[in-house]
């Protein structure tokens, strides 16, 4: 699991205690899919409620890099 930088943020995945910072770290490290983030952090591997949030974060990141 990657270490989150900065102050803790909200949990994206409560089941696996994965924060927004950890998801952002995965995206910054090159993750481009919810599956890649799941493989790194475990987020989305239990109840999968967080997958929509993760996909929204990925989309937002993609929009920022192409703008």
C-alpha cells in the first residue's frame, strides 16, 4: 500500500480504510483504472460501494491532465 502524503482526508473505502490521499497517490503513480487502484490499496474489493467514487476521482484526474 502506498503512503498518503499530507493530512488525512476522507475515507473513500471504509471497508479497507483507504483515504482520498491514497487513491490520489495511486493515480499520481500511474493508476488509470479502479482495478489498478483496487490491486494496490484493496479499495473496492469488499462491498464495492466505493468504486463509483474511485471512478469519479479517476475521471476528474484525467480531465485535469487533458485540460
